C-alpha cells in the first residue's frame, strides 16, 4: 500500500467502526485501550519501533485521538437526551388554534354534533376546513362518539306512557302476576292465544329432548341412506325447511343442518328479483335484438348518441327512511335512539321520463283520475316530439 491517505481511509471504514461500536456506553474508562488500535496500525504501516509515542504518530499523520471522538459522541448523546423534553414542549406549542386537535376545534365539532346528530364526518370537515381523518379522530378519540342506527320499536311512547308501563312492569315483578288493570292492557300482556301457546311449548319440551337423545346415534344422520333421503326431499321441494326435514326423517335439527351444509354442500338463498319472467322464445328473441343492436353500433359508433329511451316509475309522496339515514352519533353514556316503523306512502303518481346520453329530454306526471290508454300515450308522444325539437334540434 503506497498511499497513506488510502491506509487511513481503510482504517476509518473497516477497523474503527467495529472497534468503536457503542463506544459512548462501554468505553468511558477504556479510552487508552481503544486508542492503542490506531497507534499499532500506524507503527506497523510506518515501520516504526513499538516504543514510539502515540502523540508523535498522530501529529505526523494528522490523526485525532480516539478519546476526542468518544467524548464528542458522549456529548452528542447527552444533548439528545436533554433535547427530548424541549421537543415535547415544542410540539405542545405548535398546537396553535389553527390546528385540528386543539380544544376550540373539538368544542366546535361537539356543538355541530349536538345540533344535528345525523351530520356526517365529511360535512363537519368541510364546514370547519379540516381533513376527514382529523375530524374522524376527534369524533372517536376525543369525544368518544360512535355512529349507531336507531332501534325499531312498535310505537314511540311519550313520558307518561313510558312511566305507566314501567309501573305495571314493576308490579308484575313484585307480585309475580298481572296487576288488576283495565281489560285492554291485561289482554295486551297475555291473551288467550298466547297462554295456549305457552302451555303447548312447555308440554312439548320434554318430548323434544327425548326425541333428540333417541335420535343422536351414528346410524341415523351419518350414513348414506339418511343423506340420500334428505337429498330426495330437497330436490322434490326446494323450499322445504330444515325443521320439516328433521321431523319427517326423525333426526335432530343440528344433524339435518349438518347434512345440508357439510354433506350436500347446499345453502339457502333468496330468489333474485327480475322485472319479468321470460320463456325460452322470449329470451331468444331478446338475444337476437341485442345482437342486432350491437352490430348496428359497430357499424355506426354514433348510433347511441341519437337514441332516446323512456321509463315509467311510481313516485311516492315520501320515501321511507333507511337504516343508514336514521343513524346518528351518540356518547358512550347515552341510550340508543329509537324510531317507529314506517310504511310506504299511499299517495303515488306515475312518472314518465325520456332521456338520452346527454340527460333528460322530457318528463311528465300522470294527472289525477287519468286512465293510461292509447290516447294518453299518443299525447305523451306528441309532447316528447315538441321537447325533442326544442332541446335536441340536431336530431
């Protein structure tokens, strides 16, 4: 090795990093021992006797004692430790009023929620000009709120009706019987049919338990004969229930359900709604028309831009509120909100709308008392023609 600088770079890159690893922790009292590695390397490289002083070697080669390097590292560690609380204070000082997690923003969010329990996170974030993630963090972490759906009840009661029901329930718990109230309330708690149903259920329980104990044998539900019988019954009636199959074959409901799921690989699904059930000829006719339309579109790519289609739908006076629409924010100590079940509006009107790829061209409501017949559709077509001339003159 001819170059002293190359030798020093080799020493700094390979030897000293391994020797000085975590030196501020373990080399506090062994600085002279660590410094001997550098001195031995310099003596051997310069072919000097082993008694040559270390300070002369360092002065000749322009090196620094390892004690200086370790001391600097120790000071750097101490400075980092002393700076930690200052960093925390700086973070606290940075939480100025324009940030999202200060008390003022939290109070504003809380006021908006208490004013409108059904407000969404996005609406609050847009009103207060903060991010959605920050607003959601205020909802969950700072305010401890979560969004829940309203619980359905048969009827919404006022305070007096609720208190009256609570009094009756307390009397039932204390006396063990229905209190002497008016007949209407008494029948509402336990009518003749309900009493008969309770008695029948009580009488049937031991029989069911005995039948389940007697039927829980391997030859009843695990053999191929029972599985084939269950499969035949399902293929004969796809809407048969597990309970009916279990009662007919004299096996338990759990065993029958296991045959349905595990052995036959079946599951119960609901029928898919379609506008109309078509036979084979009608289905084939629709496929032919669809293929002709596809061929026409391939020949003329602008064909669909000239097509105007129509649709009819019943429009009700009001829409029933969905579960997502009725959900609102609540605190952990607050009760779950309630709402009564709603029915669809009896007021409805027929809406006829025509549209193309650019939007609605014409819409029309059926007048009250008007019959939908040939004359009505002829008038609708005439109105549509006028609307096309006004809104789509290029057609």
